[in-house]
């Protein structure tokens, strides 16, 4: 007898380098500005480059922006700007992306990329604690899409600030929800424990419909009811 878990495992191929390359080759290609930013991030910040969203997430985020016709986007955690660049390029004229981060150093590269990508007028960078920046936003539902990719212990707090501000049908996308596979450990500590708590929190939230996907390091896509 085949169980549900074994059936799912049978359908999931091993992620070999050749398979990953195949995935990238059959996704929309990164444009020169995106490609240069990915390479620059790995060169300048080799010890922190894993904080950058995976390459396949750029086209996916752009797809979601177009799917919901997002004109008001909030990004919590910008780093060097790959994800915000991808989303801003997918927005229609007149859209606005508010990028939240605490680092002037990392986001200096993001500013350069937004300028080179022709979307600097669509992005507003706010430096400071993300929770404070979120609380300062209008309380009424107005956000079309939010991307959460910041410090993991803050995820639940950011979620609770974002969800009431999402318009019906708006999306919250959260990155790193598998935390390198460590979320399965009941004795997890630090970021892994924070993500375990976040995943349980999201699954129990009756305001949202959500799915947890095995994209990159895990990606949750949640829709405001």
C-alpha cells in the first residue's frame, strides 16, 4: 500500500545541479541588471550571499506581481535588492514598492540596481526596524503583495502587521520557511525554531489561505481572504 507521504516522495526528484540548471533554463532569464547584481552580491558579500533570494524566485515574484496586478508592494528585508528589483520591474507605471531594511551598506547596492534597472522611481527605501516601519503605514487594507525575507525571529510580528493591511486577494510571500531543512527538528533553536513557530502561526490563521512550497529554501504563498 502506498501512503500519502511515500507517494509525494516518489513524485519529488532529487535536486541535482543538472536538474537545477534545467529549471533555470526553462524559466524567464534574468536580465543583465539582475544577473550583474547576483554576481556582484556573491563577489562582495560571499559570507552573506545566501541571504539573497534564489535565482528562480526573481521570475516567480515577478509572475505573482503581474498575476495580482500589484501596485502597492511591501518588502521586508531587501539586502542588495535582487527581489525588489524583480518585483519593481514587473509593476505597471505608477506602482510603488516600499523596501524595508536596516543596512545602509547592503541597500546601497540595491539603490544602484534600481537605478540601472530603470525602476528607482518605483521604489521607496526605508531604513530602520521593519516593525516600526510597518506600524507607521496606513492601517486600512491597501497592500497588494508583501514579500517577507528578513530576520526570522521577527516573522510573526511582521506577519501580524502585514495581514490587516493586505487588501482582499492580496498575497503575502514568505521566504526560508524550510530553514535549510531544520524545521523538522522539534528541538530546533534560533532561526529554525522561529520559523517552526511562524509556520504553525500561518497554518492556523483563518484570515488567510496559504500553501507551503518546496521552492528554494521553502516559500509560503498566502492569500488574504
